[in-house]
C-alpha cells in the first residue's frame, strides 16, 4: 500500500528510541536510571484526581463543545491573564487532547506549502518534522553558547525571506532550558511585526522557571493579534497521561482551529476538562511545590555534572533539563547507557546544533540523581 508523502516526511523523537533501548536493557536485568524522558515523577494533586473521578461517576463522559468546556476556557483565560498578562478571553481559547496536538493543529492552520518556518535549534524535533510534512521549509535559528543559548536577533533577521510565514519561539526551551530574555522577545516581536509573521509561542514550560522570570511574547504590545500560544497540563500540573492541551489565538485562528478539531478528534474528554479546572485553582500550591523540588534537583544534578571535568553544564533557567557539553557526545551517550546504566539523549536529536551535547531530564529521577552522578563519574573517567 502506498503511503502519503506527508507521512513519510514525519520524523520520530530521539527520546523514545533511547527509552526503548533502556527498557530492553532492563528486561535483561540491568539497572537503568531514566533521564531521557521529560515526564515529571509527580502525580496530579489529590483534588484533581478526585474531581476527575467524581465527574466520571456523574456521567460526565459524553461529547462536549469542540472548543472545550466553557468553564475550562473561562478558567484558562483568567489563569493566563493573572499569570502571564495575556489579554485574552474564553473566546480566544481552544482545548485539545494534548499540547502536541494543539501545536500540530496550529501549524496546520498557519502553514502553506512553500512557506518558510523559522524555529529554534536545538529545539523540539516536532517543529521541523511537521513543517516538512506540510510541504513547507523549516529554517533553523541557532541557540549557541556564545549567545548564552539565546536567539541571535541578527541571525534571525538574516534568515528572513519573502517566503517566511511563521516564527516559532519556545521559552523555556526544550532542550536547553533557556528562558528568552525580554530584550530578545521584544526584538523578535519587532521582526514579526515588520515582516507580517505569525508567531507560535510554545509555552508548555512557562510555570517551570527558577531565578529568571518568564515573559510571553504574546503579552507584548500588538502581539496578541499575531501570536498563537501553545500550552497544556502535562508539565506544570504533572498530568502527562491525561492528554490535555490548549491554544490561545486571535479570533480568525480560533475559527480555523475549531474546524480542524471538528474534522479530527471532535472534542477533548469532558471529565478530564473538569479535572483541569480544579488543577488551575491549585489551592494547595501543588505546582509551586513541584517547581521547588525541581530547583533542588537542578542544583544537585546540573551542579554535579558541571563539576565533572568532561562536562560543561550551566544551570538551566527553566524546564527540567540539564544541557551538557561534552566531547564525543554520541559515544558518551552510548557508554552511559550501555555501561553505566544512565539513559540520556544525544543532542543531535534536537538538531545538528546539538551535536556536542547531551540532554538529561531531572524530572523523573527523584532519589536517583546522586547515584546517576556516581555512575557518570565511574563511566566517564579522564
């Protein structure tokens, strides 16, 4: 059977390939510390689980509005107004079955064949993968150590052509942990306005920041009208398997996203949306406690890795990844997994700019970080 070309253009994620090999080694009796997946080892707050359970018991498992429950969309608008200064209402919100799906639909709505899409590299591999599948050309702007892993505005300006249609920003960035500075965001916003670009702002890690405050490009003057914000409940609320995300967009994009929802998955699960309203309330400060624990792990692991003579690993400003420079990174990644039992990802999975780096997730290795550092020191000896 012949497959459509758009499917053949799609690529996988390096993290999942490493995870599969790590599981294979575990099946052979090996001890593996999993630092390849960006999945918090927390679970949702008890009141969130109870809200979902109660909604199921009450029969809230039926079709519902394609854009999302009004109560959730209103709660999200209020949440984003108070936490990020976004000038949005419930009418700007579309709910999806996962953040990745919200991103995919937004790219479908905005990208035409032949367009050029600027995206960060190192970056989430889905950006160039989906761009290719839509018949467009992905163009990487680099996050280099020489620029503190921030976008170089001069480089972004040089990459712009008459075909450039969409600019993707991701702050905090996966895999580097970079929080884009306000000056960089303002520069990107000026370029977007000058060249009439749509902006997709991937903000899934917006709540997971440390000393550096988070700013949304959509909150800058004039940017709400040209920006689609993508976020979800997986990271900040530890609801990875619940699969709930959302987009915040101008009215004309909301209409397009709604049509895409109706032609694909119909609606997100009603009982999960009800639980999400409770997650946004967060009366017990569950998210803040989780971020505080990530900060402790960051200091322990990134600091310990940076002290190793083979690695250079500045503390990330956000997210929960240690982005470590090391010579012969691919070989080191293989040895750490096969010999040391520590699963990390070679940075090339996030684009060629990551060739000399490894990404370690400290989101799901509670109680194992010191052991991971011990194994790394024992395996990589200078």
